[in-house]
C-alpha cells in the first residue's frame, strides 16, 4: 500500500472534498481521483459516496480514518527515529488548542520548545470547545490538545495533564464613566457595566453567564464570534470584558486596565494526549509541558515560602517592639 494514497484519503476528509484536497496537495484533481480509485480497489471497498461534485465518507471509509492517521503517525515515528540516529532533530508536532490557552501558556510552551528543539515545527490548529479538542486527539487529527474548562474532564482513554489554573479578570477601557472602583472587583461590582462577550455556547460565555447568574445586572453591549475582537472593542470603549488572567500582559501593555474578580472563578488549562504511541516530536513537546508544570509549581512554592517568611519576620518584629515598649 502506498502511504501517499492514505495521505490523499485523509486530505479529502480534512478539506471536505476532492477539489479542495487537490489544491492543498498541489496535484491535479484527476490524479487525486485516480489515486483514491486505486486505493479503493486495493482495499476492496468504497471509501466515498460521490454526490454531485462532492464526496461523503461511506461507513467503511469513516472507520478507516483513525487507523489511517495512526499508520501515517507510525511512519513519521520511523522517519524521526532514523533522523535522530543520524543526529538530526527534525519533526512536526500536530497540536490543537482553544483560544485562551492558545495565548498563554502556549506562547511560553512554544518558546521553550523552540529553544530546545530549533529544527522542529509546531502546527497549531484551532478549536473552540473542550469537546472539539478531545475529538481531534481521539481521531488522530492532532497528537496533543490544549484546552480550558471549568473542571478537569474525566477521559479514560486519554492522558490528562493539568497545566495551569487561570483566574478570571475584568478588562476595562483606558478611560470610562462606568468604571468600578480600583482594586479587585466583586461580582456585584459588575452591576451596570456594559460587557463585550463571546457568543452563546462558548466556554468563555458560559463562565461569564455563571458570574452574572450570581446576581450582577450587567448589559451585554456586544457579542462577537471571534475572540480576537474582544480586546480591541474594550480598548475602543465599547465595554468591559471578563477573560482569563492570560490576557493581562497584552491588555495592560495596550492600555487596558485589569482587575481580579472575586470570588475567584478559574479556567483550568490542561493538555490531553494519547497515553502511548506519540511521535518523537510530540513526546518532546509533552516533556516541555511537564517541565513547565514542574517549574511553575516550584515558583509557586518559593513564592509561598517567601510570603510565610515575611509574615514570620513581621510577627517577630511586632513582638520585639512590644517587648521594647514594656521594658
């Protein structure tokens, strides 16, 4: 069996038809059709129903998608192992991420990975719900998924690695007449605010709706389908926005004001992947994630220890002062 033909088959699946797949593969459509016909003859089954100018997977074709992806992954593992034996460190990581984790920690993870493996490539596709990320990993469309959710999912068939907990914050325009007072804002402090939110059904919208369900009477000023529109609208004064802490550095650099929302609501960021049979490139990226998690935990422990030390010093100083006053 020609592995290229399996790649052609998956390209048709991923791009939704022969025409778009041929354009993506930079081959003529008749050549693609001929290759798929040969693959169908070799397998003895029809992979697609031809419907007009389109193509729909047959039941058998749908069952072959995941094994076909795994075959190509295994071939890439063979190639990567051979390259590694020759001293080369090339490879490609197929990753899928939701928007907010795609800002951070993905930026830090990719920077670390690039420093450690400068010849490797990370291909990051987008997904908008945890379910889409999990499905992409299960079907082999991606080897590693980065998602955010209100709770850690229970996935018996996948490995789940908690990465970070991001508190939700309030982004406010540089200037505004409806600003809450400085400092952390409680949920009642959202009363009367104009909010810029993502569309109903998205994870971030559900988190915002949960906060508003606590009694805050805010006005939805804008609903946007692309989260990249939220920060520009806040900066333009259209309204405020509730987003994860990962947005803070960029928002503050551009002039927005950022406040912690209390009581704290968390976006739990985690990586999902198969428990075994990762390509060397994906395994290397996973090791980068594990190193990031360990370093983050060490930094948190050090900060907590420093805080306790400051408190102990303050208590000692207070006791010394009290003793001096009584002497």
